[in-house]
């Protein structure tokens, strides 16, 4: 279950409630109710114990709006408009995140079960971080068992995904791979650069207010490493990301 998918569900629930004000109960493709901690404290959703009238939303593994199908190589994507999600943080979650405000958040790690085609490459992340530090910016990243800390980065120990979302909400700028955190950044309006590469495109999971770096022509959806996606990531240079970051940071500073 992807965290980003669960954030997308919050946007779908908001769409439903624009037409009918009833609470939303989420069902999997077999008609079974399900719940995600991403939806905690969100009044749009009917929690498991709720017994009043509801409207239903079918969404879960095997039932995603941006997925048209699956083949032997991986996913077949469908173009659609990704709905803007919402995450209702607690006061405690916000309190934990405040100390990380005004930093540039870099996320070089992709989750272990994700396609390796989402990986921009460790060397490029290190070069990006070092250059940002040389320009006087403070950078941070989330702790990971799979990768060491970037040189000079403050490592953030997020105990839950919701805590990670709270940190994203306070970031001055986030530079992220396509995934759960970029959906969280969209929900909070955080200035964000998303490194799409060639695996999946903004036409499936992108947001118009983000800087979306997609260089893959037609997104392949391949679960295994492929040369198409490798070439696409190679086309996203450190210099390009720095140029986009500089543009966003100047806008933020002027605001």
C-alpha cells in the first residue's frame, strides 16, 4: 500500500463531498471497508466504527485511477488529473516538525519495494546537497536504513509517515522523487521539485504547482531497471535542479 495513494484518496473524497456531503467510506475492490492512518482526524471519512449514512469510494490495490492495467514488465498508466490531497495533522505532529522549518529537504531514498527507475543516483544527490550548502542553505533528509546521510545534511528521525508529512509541511523547499512525500508536499503547498525521470509522468501523479522534471517521452512503468529510465534520469542534471531551486527560492524569499 503506497502512502501517496492514500493521500490521493483524500483528494478523491473531497471531490465526492462537493456533490454529496455524506462521510466517505473507502472500500477495496472486493467491497471490504479499509482505513489508513493518513486519513486520521479527517472529517470527510467515516471511520470503521461509524454507523451513520455514508457514501462509498472504491480505491485500493488493483483499483487506482492512474493505472490502466498491468503487463509482464510492469504498469500501464492512464492519464488523469491527480486530485490535491489533504492531511490533518495533530498539534503534537506539528510541534515535532517546527524545529526543521526553513530547511531544504532532500530525499535521495526510494522505498525498497519501489521501482529502481525512480532513483536519480546517489552521486547526483551528493553533488546537489554540497552545492546547496556552498550557497549558504541548510539541507536535511530523512534517516534511512538503505542509504547514509548526505554530506552536511541534518538527518531527521521521523517515527511515522505522518511525522514525515509534518516535516514536509515546514520545508522551505523539497526536492523529491515521485512518491508519497511529493503528494504530501502538494497537499501542504510546499515548494517542490519532483524528479520523475521516465518511469511515470506528471500526467499520472503530478501537480501543476510543482516543478515536475520528466524527461522520459512515454513513461514505461517498468518494475525492473531499464535503459530508458536510466537515460531519462541522466538527462536531469544537477545544474538543472539547482537552476529550478534558485528560481523557487528567490520567489519564496520575495514573498
